[in-house]
C-alpha cells in the first residue's frame, strides 16, 4: 500500500489516472462520469504544473534581485531557503 500522505497532488492525480485507464462502468452514465473525472484530474495536473513553473520563476527573479546581498550566489541562497527553483525540469 502506498503512503498517499507524502504524495504531491500531481502524483496523486497521476496515480488515479493510471488506475482508471481503460476502466469502464457498468452503465454508460458510469463510464461518462469516469471520463469526466479523468479529464478533471488531467486539467488539475496541468494547472499544478503551470503554477509550479510560475512560482519557480518568481523565486528565481527574487533570488536574482537580491543576489550578492550576503555574498551567496542565487542558486546557493535558494538552496538555503529550501527552494528548488534552479533545478532542471526533467518531467520525471
């Protein structure tokens, strides 16, 4: 059993999408509801990705604006804050 508490919203959505792929209900209405759920989850996942990208860009801009205030580089300062805004996006 997977610990869903530690999973991100995007990971939970991906898990549900994988589990419901090819699933159909006993009635056309159930099948339609499943497809609507899958569509909503996919939309939510895309929105999370968009917001994460926007957040990371804002963090990078903040880091650049304050660069050198304490002698730390942008990436080092972000790392101290626990931000991963300078990581490569590998889409894993």
